[in-house]
């Protein structure tokens, strides 16, 4: 790969990482809000538990995607150093 391609790809991945940040922050806020929310027992508690589970899954997914993007950026930087 050429240096210009690598630099271009790093820039694209950096933008992707930046675009993931607001979504991740919103998902984390949702988890905190749902964890702090007091609800009566019964069906409402079950629905809240399902929402909390979904919010936690979203956080995990976004964190994993951000990690993958960081790994790709680091690999491209390493390739530049080796070149």
C-alpha cells in the first residue's frame, strides 16, 4: 500500500471513530439513567430490565466497534513506520 493510501485510510478511520463517540456516550447515558431509575415491581420492572439489557448490549457493541477501529488505525500506523 502506498503512504498516501494509508494516510487517507487513517483519516477515514479517525472520522469513523469520532462519529462513534456521540452514539457511545448516549448509550452509556441511557444505561446510567436506567440503572438509577426506580420502578415498581411487576411488568414495569420487567420492561425496564429488557430496556437496560438492550442498552448494555448497544454499549458493548459500540465499544467493540470503536476498539476495532482503533486497532485498524494502529495497524496502519505500524505499517507506515515499517515502510
